[in-house]
């Protein structure tokens, strides 16, 4: 009986010992959520304090490069892209070209993953000669009817202006925007950040496939498009020039699930913010455009000096610039475009006279603003493919 009792006690102890591991499994499921840094995750003072502390951690070029490597690894791991899926053929579907004054537009969809079609429009100069620089154009969270994403009048003016300047411009929908939304995709999905970043990576592949100069690939976008701009630049060194607009902040981490819905900023024993992520562009040319009405209001005193410090460590301080517009509001309006065009022209070899007049004002009178559905790749002669995926949950990553 004593032996049986002992055996019972041993078995009971083993059962008890399993309980903590079950609890740990539950904790593991909650770890990712607890690591999210959403919106105004810090106060302005906390963001500034973090950067001041970090500056003491990297006082040499080598120290920053080690930190940059660590940040990049955490972004990819947090986004679920630690190991890239296989890059299959893009299989682009082209619409008819529409020719305007100095530029032309062609709607395009390509497969970023099997059955996942990225929708967008390719803007190119008319009578182009030689190999063109390529520029990806992202968009933010503008959703009002007639003022949506890449279809907004100010966005279309930007795409056309850059094409008139001599660039091959890829303007594409964020996940669940424009025609992707009408197909069935949802923007506020737990893995929107992952797919959005992957679609951007494949966007570079698309531009290069179309003949863009692989050494002259740029990217720009505002608000949530600014987040996409610095995230892609951080993880893909094929981006040569970046212009994130009204988004780089020490304390604000992005309020949408596509920006901060996956643990790219924080993990046990690790923390970063969007200033350090944006600085992964160094020493490549980057322009920070900020305004006085949102979370970028402190750029001249906080974010820009810290990024400049990193560019100095790498011996390229002149590759970083900041245009601060204290009286402007959030967006990619006229003043932001006037700031961005000279920087992109300088570093990508574009003809600035096609976008700005001699007095520095915009040269946009000849640009045609098209209806939203005129910029859709699918419809009429180009039906949505039979193998196409219509919602986020059917994506297969392999």
C-alpha cells in the first residue's frame, strides 16, 4: 500500500508540474499583444528621453550598425517576415495606356503571392529616353468618398508630376483600399502590416522588372504612407532615396493596425521607435517632412537631430534633410510637394523644371485628375483572375 501511495504521489506531482507550462502557453499567446506600441504609446518627453538614452548606446559607426542590424531583425521577426516566402513570378496584368501632357498612366495588377493581386497604376513620362529612376508612392488612411488613398487629387498630382520629371512611378493600394477593398480585402486585419510590407517589397521587384534603374529606386508617402516609406527603406536596401512625410515621431508609433498591429517595435528585452527605424535609411539620402499640427511638430528639435547624429556617425550628414512647415497641417499638400520634389530630383537625377516653376510654385495645371474607378486594373477586358484571392484569411505564406 505504501508503494502504491508513493506512486500516486509521484503521478500527482507530475500532474501539478504540468500546470505552469499550460499557463506559460497562455502567456505566450498574449506576449505579442503586450509588445504592441500603438498610437501615442509614449508622451513627448518619454520619446525624447528614449532617444537621449539611445544616443549613449551608439557612439561609433560600428555601434550604430550593430544596433541597426538588431532593429532590422526585430522588424522582420515582428512582421512575420523573418524568412521571406518564395518570390514567384509577378505575372502583371496591364490595362490600356492613357496619354496626357508629358506623362502616361497604365493600370496594373501583379501577384505578390499566389493569388494575391496588388492593384495600382504605373505613371511614366512620355517620350522617355534611357533607363528611368523608379519611385514607389504609398498612401495614408484617407477614406472619405472622393478623397481615398492613392485616388486623391493631391496624390494623383504627385504621381503625374514625378513622372513628368522623368521617373517611373508605381502608385499602389494599401491592403483593403481602393479596388482591393471592393474585391473583398480588409484593411484592419491582424496581418495587414505583414502583407503591406511584402507588397511593397514586391513593388520594387515590379519596377525593376519594368526596366527602372535598380540603383535609383525611391519611395515617398504621407501619414500611414510615411510609415510604409520608412519601414520598406529599413528592411530593403534597394531603396536609394526616401521621403517619409508627416510621420516620423519619437513618441507616436502609428495608430492603425497596419502600422503598429504587429510587434515590430518591442519584444522582451528590446525596444525601438520610429525615429530609429527611419534612421535605418542611413547613409542613404532621406528627407523628413514635418508640420506643426501633428506628432511631427518636434522634428527640428527632437527627431531630426537624432537622425542627423546617426548620419554623422556614418560620415554622410548632408544626405539627411528636414523641411519643417510649422503652419501646415497633416497631409501631402502643395507645400509638402514643393519640399519633396527638389530632394527627389537632386538624388534621382530628375528634371525639376517639369514640376516647379522658376518662382518655386507648383507646375501642375496640365495634370488630369481621373475618377477613382478609371484607375482600377480589373474590369471590362480585364476581369479579376479565377485564381485570385478575395480576402486576407486565404493568403498562403510559403
